């Protein structure tokens, strides 16, 4: 019963988060695009897996789903000394994480389901310089976030451009109008968008590695049901023939 309640909560949370008021940019999710998923996996293990785990995804499963040979996965995507059948764990201890960041970086296995792909895509593009924060950055979608801008070498650094809006009481308030790059990174803005799209695509896959399998299976099940329907229809005809 407890499990059921937790599951229900996980399934219901997107609507709870949707009301933040920040405009979301939409990511293009395509779980059939293996090349995009592979690039996303590379970003994930290189830039996220040092702090966040994704315990529910096994490396072996990822190798199979993404058409990467297990040897290549071990060589290029596994850095934490694990075995191919392990889930994506991290070696950082929770106690240390708490000390360094003030909060524990959450496991990201199900993050695409709880936050939604568009939220994640926007979040990864919303870091901006804010000297008042411990790591010198803030996030316009997730104010006072405890996470440093780990992708700054790719994106570069953004600063916030403010505008004034009238408050209900008639005063004025400064709100962020947009973010603009003040120090370019290795990628152009468009390349960064594509990279983040791949990463979010991968995280969406991660939240539901069974989805691809299910979609394949779904068709087979439908065909099977249709066949059964035909068979039963004629069986029924045969069966009732003499009674009418
Ligand atoms: C240096 C450690 C570190 C790295 C590397 C890192 N994060 Fe984080 N992340 C954090 C911490 C700490 C938090 C918790 C922030 C908070 O709650 O204030 C966080 C929070 C998040 C959240 C919000 C979770 C929520 O509350 O819904 C997301 C999404 C996220 N990280 C994604 C990523 C992705 C994607 C990457 C790789 C590109 C990444 N992180 C890399 C430390 C890190």
C-alpha cells in the first residue's frame, strides 16, 4: 500500500510543479533517436554522474537499449569503478555532499517524470551569474539552487537582464526579463541547445527504459488480441449454431 501511495505521488507531481510561473521552453523528445540518446548519455556520465546517481538504470540495460556494445560502455561511459550490471551509482558520500552543497544532489532516475522534459531543458539553460550565491550562480527557474553551473565550460556564463513590472499594490518590482551570454563557452548557443536537448532526451529515456520495449511489445499484443477476437467470433458462431 505504501509503495502504491509513493507511486501515485510520483505520477501526480508534474502538475504540482507546473505552476511556477516561469515560461518553459520545449524540448524535442524522441526516444527512437539513438544517436541523440547516445550523445545525451555521454553528457550525463561526464557532467552529472559525479554528483547525481541514477540507480534505477543499469549500464548493461543502457548498452542494449542504446545500441552501444558493453565494451564501449565500460571504456567510455563508466568512470566510477562499477560492473556493467550495476545501476548508476556515485562514490560521493551523502554526508560530504550535504557539507559541500548544503543539500544532497537527488537521484535523477525519475527526474524527467517528476519535473517533465521541458522543465529540465529550461532549467539547464537558466543558470546566471549571481555573486551572492555560494557558487557564484543562480537559476531563474530554480531560485537559490544548490547546484553549481557544471556546464559553464560548454555554455559560457549568462547574466540576467531585468525589467520593471508593477506589483498589485502599485509599486514596481524588478524581475528577470531574459538571460544573455556575457562570456562564451565552447559551444555556440544553438549547439548548447542541441546538447541540452540530447541530455534531456536521455534523461527521459532513463526515467522509463522499459518504454521502448513496451512500445515494441504493444503492437504485438494488439495483433494478438485482434487475432483472438477473430477466432472467438467464429468459435461463438460455431457454438451457438445449433441452439438458435
Ligand atoms: C557538483 C555537483 C553537481 C553536479 C555535477 C550536477 N548537479 Fe544537479 N544538483 C546538485 C545539487 C547539490 C542539487 C540540489 C539543489 C537544491 O535542491 O538546491 C542539484 C539539483 C539538480 C536538479 C533539481 C532536482 C530537483 O529538485 O528537482 C536537477 C534537475 C539537476 N540537478 C540536474 C543535473 C544535471 C542534468 C546535471 C548534469 C548536467 C547535474 N545536475 C550535475 C549538484 C550537482
